[in-house]
């Protein structure tokens, strides 16, 4: 790796297990990071090296993503667990990369045991992290003991090793962290690519819904089936596409049994895991996104649907109320009652005019707040603020 231009701000972004085939990304933090890279590529203002500490490869791999953006896949190591590799192997490897790239700061996109690698440069460079979720909140809703244990350990490590500088993706998250003393906090949402804004408004209401996300208890798609069943009793027949894999065989059996018992087979379609590149086409044929989660921070699926001009029906949890303006860009309802959701879909049924009006407002809000270039520019301003405030000198 050659030394980098001296006239640009240089940032190293660290994330685990980024797929080497970008088209295989199905959502989550990896999608958020790729969208941010697209924004950096559009601005061209900052030299970016994204370091993916990966289990997938045994040898390093470097990809030129854009003129000012590279992705370096760094093998995790030979030890039996990621945590051990981060602690004993990745620190040294990352230190070598830092000496070669000479970044002005290091930006983590995931916490937990990955933060062991901060020891590669934590005393010589400013570090920051983007908080995408609240481990302790996820711990409360997780039911399987293995999952709870993994979340518990990562939450403890995160509390210990979080950098002083934080990007929160929502005001809700910032509120959750206000008891912690951090040097600098900025609220910057996750980015979405511009292709969503290019999706035209739906010409005619076809009563077709879409659900995007893993099918498990936290995402709570069973609640959507209950809403669908109640609407059927009132003679209102919506269809729904589920885009996401089942979280467990038990949850799959639960959903399939409910569908058979209530005769919903002709109204429900399971797409399984959908490549991120295929989501725009799915949104284009949908009238509305439905999200029934028990816990969320600031879902990209909502931002993407809004940018496509699709209103959103979602539970009133986490950061979701920051995104949806009741009755204008979508509808909110509480987990303990599906009646408001049923009423909202009843009023929207076959109504192309209301659907288009809401979609137009939703699209405008998303374009103003969530586009990749805009988010990258906000992130760059935060980088500059940190570098100037700490008067840092790139590592040598």
C-alpha cells in the first residue's frame, strides 16, 4: 500500500466481515457502510480506507471502490473465535495498515469485541464510532440464551471500550446515551443510495404491502399477519411480500401455521433473503412498507421506502417516530393494539389519491435527510471537527 496524498483528510473506517461481493449485501450495518462509501465517492473530499476484518479470506485483498475510496479485506486470524483474533492478531495487522495509510482518524462502525483493535492506535489518533443499535435493548428482547450471551458480552466490552467521539444515527439513540460522558456527539442518520429517489410514485393503489427484515421475534412479522387477518374479516384483502430469511425454524413454523390456519396462503409471499440491489424493484411494485418491530434505532428500510415515495406503517418504538409524520408520511401504532394499524389500512384501501399524496411528502423528506452524499458531507464535517479539536498528527 502506497502512502497517501497529504492534501486531503484521510479516514480509516473499520468494520467486520464486509462481503467481498458487494452485491451480496442484504442490509444492516454493511449496507449503511456501503451507502456512506458511495457518499464519500460523490463528494471526493476525503481519502477513505475501509478495513474489513474478515473471516472469509486467508490472504489480504484490496479493492478500488472509487477514486478516493478503497476497501482492504484483512484476514481475521487463525484463532477459534473472532474475539481472540481481534485481541491477539488484528491489533498488530491494523497497526501496520495505519502506518502505511497515515489516517487522521479511525472510525468504527461496530462495537463489542471489535473494539479490542483500538489498541492499534487509540493513544495516537482520534477514534470515533457510529452507534447503530443499543445492545442492552436488544438483550432485553432476545429470547435464545446463546444470542443473549453474545449480546451481553458485546455490550460489556462496548461499554468499556467505546471511544469518546460518537455518531448517533437518531436522536432516540442520543437520548439513550446521554448518561455517558463523551467528548463529542453528533446525530447523523444512516445513508441510502440515490437510486431510491429515482423510483416513481405509484400510479395506482393495488393494496400491496412489503416487509423488509429478518423474520424473527424482534422484527415481529407475526403482528403483520394478525393485521392482515383482521382486515380479511372486514372484507379488505391486502397482499404482502416478506423480504428476509427466517430467524429460526421455530419462527418459520409459527408463521406458516398461522397462515394455514387463517387461510392467508394467497395473500402472502416469502422472498427469502433479497440482495440489497433488488430491493428498489420490490418497493416499486409495493404501495406501502410495514415494519412491526419491537425495537429499532433508525431503520434504513423506512428511509428507503420514503425515498421511493412509499408511505410507511410502523410500530411506535425507538427512533421510528422521528422518521414518520403521522398521517402525512405514514402511520404509527403501539405494540399492544393492532386497531390503529387496521384502521389506517382500512382508510387507505383502494385510495390512490391519499397514497400518492403521502408518498410525495415522504419522498421529499427522505431526499432532504437521508441521501448518501448529504450524509457523507455531514460525516466529513464531523471528521474535521474532531481533527481540529484534538489537533491530531497522522500516525507515522
